[in-house]
């Protein structure tokens, strides 16, 4: 099975050039390039968006990819239409052909996560059994996060960006999902989002927070980078007064220092406040505004993710415990049991 792909500044697309060039944003987040990438850790992540045509899957996937790219992550975008054009041009839209296309997507996605990468997939993927099989394939090598983009059909048809619903209604398109072919609502998903009335940024932000709530530290970084990007956009169009802009800048710098400190080791809020030079309540206020998590929730998520990455590198549990700042292996053991209900020896299979 041959394939081609384009690599644009580390954002890899399985897309046709007609999709348009991606634009790498330059933000005041360059300090965050020190964030460890999943690459090379052996524990990658597939974010899979499924939903009706016009639900917003591909647009959201691109937004998430650009945000992750802006903080130094190497990301693969895998889009259903473009995979068909480049890898599966012989396939039609019968059930068996749709299932075959998704199996090929599963193989590609599993190879990405196998090597510690991040892949963001946007597919209609209308059949529940196919989605279950895809999840099982990917989870043999890494983590899988399924997003049901549950935008109602009426809204999708109102948008109709490619005019496909109109063609399907007139009989020019057969086997069109949502009109002449079924879309089986997912029963196994990690989050559900209706994009009606939401901007692309707001939709991506909700996904970021859901990722963080499920224990993926990448969700925290994604939520933070979107907040900071919005801040910079306000600066660029002159929304903020000079005083307001200075306050926003201070928040940006503080958030960067807090996240960098928390990414490496276990800290108490008192120790963190002393390290970054602000009051404890200020840290809590900034974290809740940008990530919707308290310090305790955020620390738990980031420590668990870091422990998983270190375990994936083959480090011993005792070594992980001391590297993360636990006073003893026993305290680390208690933390893991309380946080995710696993013993430390099962970390490699968590996620």
C-alpha cells in the first residue's frame, strides 16, 4: 500500500494540496518548546473525531494540530477524504469499502502512536463496530481518545460546505451518510461535543479540557496555548488597553513558569509559589482561568502522565518515584493507586 504525505514545518498532513497551506503561528509561547514531546517515549496518542459530514471534524482537527505544533509537538493529521484520494482511490462508499478505508487508517494511526507520536484523525466512520476495531488496533501501541462531534444533521446540512447534502437530496450522491446511509451513534466515546454556535477555537478548547480530565497532560498544554493565543490575538487587534495588555502579559509569563515547573517534578503549592514568586491564590486563579483545573487536579494529571512516559522508557518504579519528587517508592505507590486505581507495574498499560 503506497502513500505520500506532505511535511509542513513538522505538521504532517495526509492531505491534498487543495486543502490549503497550513500556517504555523508565531506566539509568545516559544519558551514552551522545552515541553517534552511524546516522540520517542513509546506512548503516543490518537485523537479520533467522528461525526456527520459538515459536523466540523476536519476544521477542529487542523486547529488542534496547529496549536500543538506551536509548542513544538510533531503532529500527523489523518483526514478521511484525503486518505481516500491518496491511499484508497479504488474504494467506493459501500459498507465494506468504508470499513476497508478505516482499517487502513487504523494501521497508519497505530504506526504513529507506536513511535510515540500524536495523530489527529477526522473521519465520518459511521459504523460502531469499525470504530471499536480501530480503537483496539491503536491501543495495542498507544492511547486512543474518541471524540463524537455530535453536531445535529440539520445544522450540518445548513452549513453544507461542499454542497454534498444538496446533491444527496437530489439523488446525485448515493450512500451519503445522514441521508441515504446510516450513521450509527457512538456508544463508546471519550467525549461528545455539539459544535452548533461554537467557534473552532471554543470547540478545540472543550476537547483540550476533556483530554486533561482523562489524564492526558497534552490537553493541559493545548488548553493553555489556546488561551495564550487568544490573548495575543486581542493584543494584535488592539482590544486591550495598555494596562490590560500588561496584565495579560504577566499572566502569560506566569502560566509558562508554572507549567514548566510542574512538568518536571512534584511540588506543593507553597513550593511552587516560592519558585515562581507569586502568591498561592494567584496561581490558582490563573490555572483555573486557563485550564479549568485546580492546582491539585493539574498536578495529579501531569505527574501521572510523566510517570507513564518514564515507565514507557523502561525506567524502574523506584527511579520514577525519586525523579518525580516522591519521598519514597511507597508514597509513589499510594499516589498511583489513589489517582488511577492501578499498581505502578501497570502504568505502561494505562492511558
